[in-house]
C-alpha cells in the first residue's frame, strides 16, 4: 500500500476527495466537452451559412381573352385606367404625349388633350375627381380635372416617373427600379418605399401599375408577364403569362406590353401595349395560392441539402460522444480511504 502523502488530493464538485488519477479524468472530460461544444458550434454556423434559403413559391397563371377592341397603333401607351364606363389612356413620346378618353365598346377616342413638346407622358391614375399623370424625366406630375381634362395643378418630384395607381390610401408610383413609392395623395410626398422581390431577386424595371385590393399588378419593361405583387410584403405572389397576346403585337423592341386597367363591372382586366392595334379584355385567377388545390406549398418544405446538413450534424454528434466516452471512462483502480485514513483497494 502507498501512503496517502504520495497522492495529490483534490475535492470534486460534490465534496468527494479525488486521487490525482480520478482528478485528471474529470479535468479531461471537461476539456473534451468544451472542445466538442466549440466544434459543434463552428459546424452549425458553417452549415447554416451554406444552406440555401427557403424556396419562394411563384405560380404562373394562364390568361383568357374575353374580347378585343380597336386600339390606335400610334398610341405609345404608358398608362391605362377604367372610370365610369370609359377607358382613360396616356400616351408617351416627345411631342406626341396625350391624355385620352376612349369608348369602351369601340376603342375610338372620345376626347383628348395634348401635352407640350417638352413633356413625355407616363402612367396615370384616378384619385377622387382628378386624373394624376406622371412624366418621364421632367420631374413634374400633372393633375387634370376628371371630367373636362383641364389642367388644375401639378407637383414636383425627384427622379423619373413610370407607373402609378391608387390603392385607396396612397398613390403608388414606380420609377423603373425595384422600389415602389407610397405617396400621400394630397401632397405627393413619399411615406415609404416598398422593394419588390421575385424568386429571391430584386424585380427591376417595374412600369405600369394597377392597384386591386391588396395586390399591385405590374408590367415590367420588355416582359410578357404581368406580376402580381403583395402590397404589404413586396413579394411577387404569382405571374400571368400574356406571351400568346404579345406574340400578335409589336414590331420593334420598344413596342412592348404596357397598360393594365381593372374593369370591376366585368371582373376582368383591359391590357394593351405600346403601338399595339388592339385592347384586350382578359381574365385570370386572382385568388391567393392557397385557394388552388393543385399547388404544393413548397415554401414550407426544406431543401434536400438542408436535410442532409441536419443528418450530418446528428452523426457527427454521435461520433464525438463515442470518442469522449472511450477517452474519459478508461478502467482505473478505485482508490479511497476508510474512516481510519488508511487507503483501501
């Protein structure tokens, strides 16, 4: 038997007297657990950083043409509205910009007003008894009387004007970027800007707008789809494929689809384009994605590589636990002391 004086004694957390061998066992366990925790943290951070984002669900919906009417193919359409049974249209191009009222049955012009040559007309919308019209680069917004088309006011803005709609609270404007400006309808000051995302990417070149309920329907320059944007989140919830219509129209790269007007009486939309020869009354499903039983909500599913990362973490944890157990719990003699202070085996 060895004398207790030859042993290094220490006290455990529960008050037991430990030999140097057992003490090293406890210390080794603590160190290994600390290393394990550190490695697992690093691995978790790495796998989280590399994991792809949740897939954003964007459904493509088909369009149904209900009827067509004549459209003046000299009209470089920038804005389109339906009000009191007639179609309101703004047309662009320097020296040829106009505000028009069209017959909803024939497409013929009922009345119009021309802008000065230094203005390039852009989108329009109706607010109360007024028509609000953007201009492209002049940083001027015109306000016309709805009935007479007489100019009754204007606002100054910064930057370009492209599309505009009224959502019942704000005048929402686009400027060709990914941002939609929500403006006070009385002062035209910007209250806030909503950035639009499609499939995880910024949606640029947003043009003509139409506000319907909680959605903003938008043309995007040189795109043959209509984009349905959630006005709260800025996410594109679905797109509408209008390529079959666009294929019939436009002879140059600038004669693209542009112009969306909601017709509440028909629960449908009028659409057209720059220098197109027809106006189309169309329908497409406008309900939320959850209303469509054929659409899988993949926004709630994890990407396969995410599942793989979780499995890797699990198996790595098992391996580390096995290693720790094999290193810490080695067989060793149990040395203690009786009440007389003698060491016993």
